[in-house]
C-alpha cells in the first residue's frame, strides 16, 4: 500500500507527535525525487534501523547554481510514490514550497571547511542551499536518524557537520554507493544520458579504481592524474572538472594517500555533470 503523501508541515508534525508519544523512533531519507535503487537502499537501511520512516521529496532551488540544471531536474512524484509502495514507509513528505521557503525567508546555513573544495568550489552556493534545506528537513521531521548515500560523500560530511554544529539531535548515517552492473554510480542525472552515454560514463568507475590502487601503492596524484584524465576523455567524457584526493575525515586535499582518504571525480558527458568517489586503501 502506498504511503500517504504529506504536503503540509502541520500534518507532518501531527504524525511526529503521535509516533513520539508511542515511543517510536523516526528515520528520514531526504531526496529530491527521481528515485532509483540508490535511494531505495537508503530506505531499506532506514526501515531496518527505525520504527517509522519518512522519505522527503523536494527539488530544492537554493542548491542549484545553474538554472538550466534546475529546470531539467526530473520531477517524477507519481512514479516515486509507486517505487516506495513495496517498502512500507510511513510518510512521503512532499512539502509545498512555502513550507520550506515561506514569504520573506531570510535565513541561510553555511558550513565552512568541508564545503570549501570540490563541489563547493565548482558550484558556488550549492552547499549553503543543501545545508539550509537539510537543516529545515531535520527540524521539520524531528527524525533521530538520517540516511545519506556515500556517492555524495562531501554532502554527507557537510550535513553531519551542520547537524553537529547546530545541536540538531540526529545521527547522520552514510550508506554505500549503489552501482549499475556496469559500475556506474546510480544518480538521478543518469536519466538524462543516452544508452551510448551510459556506456561511456561507466568508464569512470574503473578509472577511479585503478587510480585508487596506484595511490594506495604510494604514488602521488600529481604523477597520475594527467593519464587518468586522458583515459576519461578518450572514453568519451567531454570534460574532467576535477580528480581530487582528500582525507575521508575532513576532506583536506592530499597529494598522497598517507591518511585515510577517498578519490573524488566530477566529469561531464553529453552535457550532464556526473560525480563519483571511491575509498583509497
Ligand atoms: O542529495 C540530494 O538529493 C539533495 O542534495 C538533498 C540532500 C535531498 C537536499 O536537497
């Protein structure tokens, strides 16, 4: 049976009150819709860990630095509700825009440090938009646990830092990236690629894996990255925006993998910007 779609905060608060009074734990899976198996794995993790699960769907205009990207972002509420039906979630919160950004909304949440590099540098304002909407969604749902995919690893760290700094009583849980059989990380943006584009895009993961193995052996990213970029361009990517080695704990940039680290990439194919990352070692 499909879960109720809730559009008003007052109704969501009513549910929260009833569940809390019954002593039930609440988990939230924040999404922008266009759900795929990656999102559904977060729902499964939330179902396993919490008595009640809320999935939020809100295409957040404040986190898009590119108006074209916002306009093209897939909006598939009906299909999303159908995909969630077998999971027995307790509510799908699809807030009316004024529940998130009421007339005169003037507050922003900005997280420094972990936001500064990679996505933060390439997409100015993106993480301010993410941190602001996620802070609101945490406070509105009152959840005790939140589930985020490691595909957006930088986002995961930004959100965790934000919740900790603002004393929002929620545990932010990272879940492994879900991949197509080809290795391509699941993403709502994959919907915009042709069959040929999808095949070419699947070269990103093996290139990252190979690079990660070489970094693990002690090589420096500076020595390897020109070849790796050339491989991606030869595979059909139009542009490699960055390849970056960063500490897994605070995302400080590294030259060699001499601390627990991850390798991150952003690259364009068929005019679509894809990101991915792998653990090094
Ligand atoms: O990862 C996403 O889908 C979004 O950035 C999020 C966390 C739902 C905030 O809008």
